[in-house]
C-alpha cells in the first residue's frame, strides 16, 4: 500500500512533529508512507479567502498523481469508526492501493479538490487545530494497519 499525505501548512510545533513522526515510523515499510507539506499562502488584505483557497487547491491538485485515490479530510465528510475505516480502505485497496490524503489549509479546501476527491472523510465534527488533525490522522492510519494485520494495538 502507498499512502501519501498532503497538508497545507509547514510550520508545526515540535510536539506535533514528534508525535506525528512517532506514529509514522511505526507503519511498515511496505505501506510507503510519505508527507508532503505545501506552505500556507500569505494573506493579502486585497485578496479574498475564496481566491486563497483556490490557489491552495491548485497547488494541492498539482501534487496528486493520476494513479492515486484522492481522499480529502473535511468536516462535512463521512465519519467512520476505526473498524469501518479499516474495512473501507481495505476494500478500496483492492481496486487501487495508492492513496493520497489531503488536509487543507485554515480556510478549508477548494471546490476543485472536493470535486476531484474519491472520498471525503471527517475525523470529527469538532473544530481542531491542524497539528492535532495530523496526529489523529496518522494514529488512525497506524490503527488501521494494526487491524488489517491483527496486531493487538487496536484494543490494548
């Protein structure tokens, strides 16, 4: 399985980086996990939020490969239990085991990204800081791997 995470925003506190790296290094090598950060665009008082979101969307979509299933994280997406998420990714991987997950910037994702997405996943209905979203994402991906491989972590 190949899993790439594209995120808008490249300045994270050390505790976020440390927690993220801790879970990322637990994933098996054959899952080929990678992180790609796109710097947050600077806000200009003469530019609309929609314009910024669209520019970020163009940068995101330029990074998505044609052979990947695009899964965006968005508050309006589908909420899963961990077991349901594991089952869903297992089923999707039978079609194509290359996934590209996207976490947008502070103002959300562009309509272009949403239209191109194969799936829209909501971690929670709560509003969370982006650093925490990264950590929850990677922990859930690790937990999915533990379920798929019958590792005891899921219920320890």
